[in-house]
């Protein structure tokens, strides 16, 4: 385990209010892993929900979290995803398909005319990761800071109301 992951794990486990920098895709992966771990044990006093706003849920990144999403939703936590890229391949993305198939999951495409410009994830009402540079994955996270988490929840919930629900088509039997 790297020193970076030790710091992230301690902040998550002990719910430390500390801003954690994310300067690479590897850091993003560590933070997402720990956000899913946090989602599996959200305190009862907080919303049992993980909210994710992202561009297209890039398969190379998100597909490694399919099992995590299944475990979290299986524990009764809702996962809601807003895609800001209207051309995202939802049906061909294993992570998004997993979320859509579960009764505790939902995926929508952004209802805004313009891409909101930020990608983030919020767990409960105090853990989050927010990207500040979409090209370099530069971001910061915190596992116990409710002010920014509540602001992100407000942004997400407002966008959720304006978003379009993705309807997953049932497989059709084709006769030849």
C-alpha cells in the first residue's frame, strides 16, 4: 500500500476533515475505491446515497468499480449518476449498466444546455471528490466535510430534476 493510500484510508476510516489532493489517475482510483468503501458504511444519520456527476463514465476507469457498486447497492445505498456527455455509451458501459439494472441505481443524462463543467462524487452528506481540471484528473477530496458536500449535493439535485432518465430497453427476440 502506498503512502498516499495510507493517508486516504486513515482519513476515511477515522472520518478526518482533511483536504486530500488528487494529482493523477492513480490517485483518482485510490479515492474512488475509498469513496465506495465509505458508501458501504454511511452513518445512519446521513442520506444512504452516492451521487456521481461525470462526463461519460469512462469505461477504462469506472468499469473497475462494477463489483463495488453492486456491493454498495446491495446494502441498500442508492447510486445516482448524471452524465454530462449526452453521447455517452450507456448501454455499452458495464458500470452504468450495473447501476441501471439494480433497484437502488439510476442513470440520467444532463438536462442542462451546457455541460456543468465539474465532475464529482458525494457519499452521504460529508464525503466527496471534486475534479478541478478535467484533463489532468486534478481533484481534491475529503471524507468528513459537510459544507462543500452539501453544496455539491445541491448542484447534483438541481441537475437531477432537470435531467432526462435513461430508459434501458429490454432485449427483444428477433425471429428469422
